[in-house]
């Protein structure tokens, strides 16, 4: 299976970057407009709609229509693991429904002074 990796330095402390990635609004902000992302629902592990934080067991149902071409593609993502410490944090999600046969995405955050290194794989 092909693996995509990206490392980015963010000019913000770990705590702030982690908070940004702990809410569905972070996903919306990071997704390019040309993807035409719609968040259909966010369900916490206890079944509650729109939880305050994306924790392990949370499912996000979304759809997208890249460049406005073709039918909307449905995608359901589930947060598998999530952990934060003083200098590192990470979470992993997988696709439980969508356009690929398999998708697992790990987001890792490492404090570097007043900045944060974000690694996506």
C-alpha cells in the first residue's frame, strides 16, 4: 500500500496546535475549498452528536465533491487512538466507509520550543 508522509513546522505551541486538531472545525479549516467538504455528522463514542472533542471512538461522516465534478463522495472517519503528553501528542483515524479499500492516517505533534512539528502519515 502506498504511504504518504508530510512534516510541517507550525509557528504555534503544541497546546494550541493540539486544541485546533481536537475539534472538527480544524478539519474544515485544513481542507482546501476545492474539495467542497460537507460535515454531515459527528458522533462521539457514547452516541452523542457533536461532541466537544474528537476522542477515540468518535465518527465523522462527511462528503466531498472535488472541483465540483461528479457525484458527492461519502467518507466516514473514526478516531482509533488519541494521546497527549507534555511534549508530544498524536491521534490515528481510519476510514470505515469511503472511496478507498483502506485508509489509516496518523497525526503526530512534537513540541519544539514555541513551535510544533506536525507529522502526517
